């Protein structure tokens, strides 16, 4: 029997039930649905809408349902189109007449909204925690690699030598921004919609503050229409996850390049690589490639929800059922990527000699020659032209650049020494730069930023433990 059988006594057509059901995916909400119902019962009790005995029966039944769902013994009925219907049906079976009062002053509209906010609130904490875990793994590797250096690239062309530690820390700063966005988004998720009813509240004396306090929400809704139709928080979480996925994709692209024979900068641990079904010599960077590939999926989930939301009139529309699958999927996929990449970086073997050989290409120190001339009073653009001409002459004539610099007017042996292996990477001295001196300050700043981020994430709102 449906929840609206009094108005529409005929059972749903099988094809309609198959098309409209959401239990196949919204079962993921069962823990938060039970929490929301417990808080609602507390509100009903304080409003005098259920007696203490009825409240006890309802809470006992909710606990029993939770035990059944946790144990996998819950018996779903064919008519249970969603988890909310299934829970209410079973509570009514267990609690008797009191069960019929569970939905008093509540609609599935505000019930679903509070469930999804509770789920998103918890997911935000989990994703942010995993993001910081990967950030710390990268930080540890940055501390371990010492003075190893490699080419820095622009346009995927060698540009300037940079310390490997500096390169790894660049990814950490991006992950810290991801964690910061998640923390910020959590403030807008932390609003309880319970009590908004279907769209206009209730004539019964329910106090939304009671349920909000029980669920640990920082605030309650100000407008009932907005409360049941708002999915900004879901879109915002999807955006945070999508951008995090973009950052992980960039790491994956880099790992795929670095572990090729052509680059040879790193080797994957066997546990974080795959082989080929046909080619016995292969060692494939599947974690890196999937981190890269799944970014498209995360972006698609975000744009899909935005497209769903863009044309909806106030207040609730069944279209909003489409908010859950992309959100559940994105969180699941990004958590998988974070964990796999953390293990990949933790076990990655770097090849410092191969990196250094690539970074010590004399042309990569060309800007050091320019700056050497600038320090001696030569205008930058003139110095740029002079060095550029020497690089061109070296390439066209097959003459080593150092030899041309050593004999060039205004340059000479002192300037040519700047092209010696391992010299250029030590000359980056500006704050935040890629040289050794700047790393000391950056490492301290990063440790402070990680500690501050960890405090913020630890303080994120979560579902209170039941008493």
C-alpha cells in the first residue's frame, strides 16, 4: 500500500513503480534517515503530539529497524519505493498504533532534504579527511627526497630545473585549497530543513529547533519553500569533489608521464601497477590513468545535477530524486582515487639521476644567463635577445652552449659556469621559489597550513552519537 492510498487507492502500475523507485540507491541514507526520525520523534514529544509512551515505542521501533538494516535482515516489501517508506512501514509494524504518528507534521520533502544534508555533512568530513591524508603523504615524500631535482615544464617543454620537493609540495597546496573549499561548503550544508513540511510548514505546534539541536545542525531554515527545494549544498559538494578530481587527474597525468621509459623519472611499486593480458613486459599505471579518467565522471555528475536544477519551479519536484546518485557516486569515486594515489605516492621509487640528467640540459639555465646580465646593468629585453641568439646558434651549429657563452662578449667563463650541472636549481632564491633556501620557509608554512586545515576538518559538523 502506498503512502497516499486514501487519495489514490489503486496500486501503482508495475512499470511506474520500476521507473519511480529510488530504494535501489537511497538505501545508503538509512542511518541518517533513522537519525532524522529519532530527532523528529523528540520534536513530536516536546510538542505534545505523541505521549511519552508513544515516543518510547517509536524510538524502540526505530532502534530495532536500525539493527535489522545493519545486520542485513531487514525484509523489504515490494511497495517500499524508497528507504523512507520502508522504514515507516516497518516502524508501524513494530510500534503498532504509535507507528502511524511517526510522520506527523513531516513530509517526505523535508525528510529527504534533511537526510541528504546529514549524508552530505558526513561525506564532506570523510572526503576532507582523505584529502589531507594524501596531502600528508606527499609532504612526507617531499621531506624524503632531499636535494633531488628535475625539469620544471611549461607547455610540456623543459623550462627550468626545480627541486622535486618543491614540485611535490605544489600538489599539497592544491589539496589544501580543496580541503578549505570543503570546510567552507559545510557551513551551508549545516542547516536543518526538518519542519518545513511539504512546502509551507505545519499548523501543528512543531518546533524545528528541537530536531535541529538533536541532529547537531548549526541553524534551521528561514523559508520553508527554499528549505525543501534547495540543493545548492549538493551541487556545491559536487563542485568541490569535481575540482579535487581535476587536481588528482593532473597528478595522474604526471605519474603516467614520469613512469614511461621516455621520461624514466619514477617506477611504480608492483602493488600499484597492472600488467598486460597480452604483452608480458608491460607495467601499466592504471591508478594514474583512472584518476585522470574519473575526473570526467566527476565533472559530469556536477553538470548533470546543475542541469536538473536549472528549470525547477518552487518548491519540491520529483526531479530532485536525481540528486542522490551523482552525489553518492562522486564521493565514492573520489575516495577511491584519494586512497589509491596515496599508496602510489607512498611507494613510488624516484630516479634522481635520470631527473637530474634531464634538468641539467644547459638550455634550461638560459634564464640564469639573462639574469646574470641584468644584475650587471643590461636591460632585460636586450639580455633576453643576446642569450636567445646564443641558444639558437648552439642548436643550429651543434656547438655546446657553454662554449659559446665562454667566448661571447659580455659573458665569459663566470657566466658559462652557470650552465654547470646542478647549478641553476640552487639559484632560485625568491620566496616561494623552487630553490633550496626557499624550501625551508615553504616547509614551515606548509606544516602550519596542514595543522590548521586538520583542526578545521576535525571541527566539521557530524552526526551526534545516539545517547
